[in-house]
């Protein structure tokens, strides 16, 4: 009866030690309850400390032994040797994965064979935990090497990615990720796609409007004007009749019974020793026939933010090396958009009626869409008309009002005058900009009419699977990307 009365007055004692589950993720409740290693109270209290430490990227303290100091010390040693804290820092899902695996292996100690020392069982358990996470760590190293700057991966679980790591698409994506290291200028160009920050800072300025000329200033020089006996700098000692500036030795004569007559005589003759003052005033006068230009600070490059619509050319002319560069553009666009929380829409187009829209995002579904693009082989004709019309209609909606269009193509396309007029209307009214990545030897009229900024990947043949064969087969060393504009200046419709 006394114990029941105490429990009635203190309800918190009714769920001890299971009240420690409140500080753990729900995914750890069942593993922590059924684990047979250590006392339940110590295990639940220690798991909360282990979770907080791993989330910070550090090893848990030795005092947090999960109720079994030798076993928990072995698990802690493996975590430190494999540097799993680098994976768990800031990633709660990865912390749960590590702790669930650790609890499972700790629970195997109760099933050790008869006659086996417990120390040997702990050693075997730690080795099994090490072997499993060596494989898991290798998979995550592959993920980090591919996705690189895709920001926080806490919402992606490794068991969701495990089946994708061995696929042909994943191996192709890894190779494309390596390709981006040799294309730094392409990466910088894609990073500048977007206009939300530009819209917030200042209204778009017309390209044809002349920039105001920097102001010109009249050159001047300083002339010193020296004013003697004016308050200013003390330059020395001289003889004068100014009592306010006489030296202390002269002032001592004034109270002497005899020498005060000498002082009066020196005053009358202006022969008192006094300080010499001189004021210097600068006077600025203009220099004839001399002007200088006021330097104007360059305008800071706006940060590229806002949604992106990627129009990817998947026609047959993109097979080979252009296809590899195009896939690298898609991967880099996702790398650029994801850390800033920007929406990225992919519109893959081929021949007439061949349009496929995909949303690129760091979700299991979005990753599947990305891998589908990485493993896709380009084939078919080229029709930019339909995807460009869809992109124009999309930017006229509120959600995509600040989007820019990125076209990745070899330039072998054209658009109708009506679509071109609608595109120019969006540029004038919404500030839309169209960026183009040219993977070919020269620009075309269709590309020049559509795009505002073009990045030319001139050495695209070197990125083919067989670069030697690509250079030998139809190599055309074009000296300029603008042959059309050079030799046919009136062919482009303004």
C-alpha cells in the first residue's frame, strides 16, 4: 500500500525506465527495447547521449556505456576507426541507421555459442559491425562523390539508395560527375542561370540603352598661405612686444624690485623673448586644362536564384560526346539548384511530339528521374517548338514567374515566327532570359535568335568515350562559333 500510494502521488514513476524513449526517434524505440545488452534504464539513457554526439559529428563519451561497458567500447572503437562521425554530422537519418545497426549487433551477444568467452564474442560482434559498415561507408562515399554539393542528405536513407548503387545508370552518373571537374567554365555558366535576385535588386535595364558616362572632375591643387603671428604652430623663439607670448624668463622680471625696469625697457623696444607662431592655411585653386575621370565601381554580379527550366536536346545528332556533355549540364543544374532550394524542371525533347518533363529534386523519385536521364541514349529528330512553347506558358504562371530557361543543344533547330514573338514578349514584360549551351562547332540562326547568353563547348569531342575516334571522324576545326553572324550578318532577324 505505501508503494502504491507513492506511485499514485508521483505518476512519472509508472513508466520508468521507459520514459527515456521520449528523447529518442521513434525508429529507435523497438530496437532499444528488445536489445538484450545491458540494463534497460542505462541503455535508453545512453542512446540519447550517443544520438546527440553522433549528430554533432563526435564520438560519445566513455561514461555512456549503454549498460555494457566492454561491448559499447568496442562499437565506439569501430565508429571511430571507420570515421562514421563524418557521415552522421547533421544527418539524423544516418544517426538512426548507425544506432539501429549497433543495437542489432549488440543483441547478438546473448546468442554466443556455449563455452565461448564473452570477450571473444564481443570481438566477433565488433568485427561483424565493422564489415557491414565498411560496405555501407563505401556506398555513401560513392553518393557523396556523385552528388557533391547537393547540400544536406539527411532526408535520404541509405537503404533507399542501396539498390541504385549497382545499377548501370548510377555508374554512368559517376562518370558524368567526374566529367564536370574538367568543365569549370561550364559549371560557372550554369551557376549564373536565374534572375530572382536580379529582379529584387534593380529593374532590368534595356540592352540597347547607353550607359551613363562617368562624371569628369576639374583637377585642383593646394597653395599654402602662411600667416605670421597668428594662432597655429610654434616654430621657435623671437623678440617681440607681445606680452601674451613672452617666455617665462621674461615674466619673472616683472616682480623683481630692480629688474622690472629692464622688463619695461624691453617691452618698449619690442625686445621681449617670445614664442613665434605661424598659421598655415591651404588654398585650393583649379589647374587650367586638367580634368580627370571619376572612377566608377563595377556593378556586382547578381547572384543567380530562382527556378530553372532546362530544355535538353535528346535528338540523334546529340549522340556520342554531345550526349555526355548534355548529361553533365543536367547534373550540374541540379547541384546548383538544390542547395538554394530552387525548383528545377527538365524538359527533354527530340522529334515532333517527343517531349518528356521531369522534376529534378533530391528525393527518391527525383533521384530516379536523374538516373533515368544519366542512363538514357539520345535518338530521334529535333523539335524545339513544343518544349519552348511549354516553357513560355510555364513562366507566365505565378510559381515560375522568375524562372530562366536553359537550352542544352547542338543548335540544329529552328522556331516559328509566332513562337519567337511570344518569347520576345516574355523577355520584354517579365525580364525572362534564355541561356544556351552550344555543344557543336558553330552557332546557328535558330540558336542566336532564341538565346540571350551562349556558352560554347568547342572541344566537345574530347569528352567522347573514344576521343581519338571522335576527332578522326568528321573533325572540323572551326575558328569561330559565329560563322553565320560573320558571313551572313543580315540573316538574323532582330
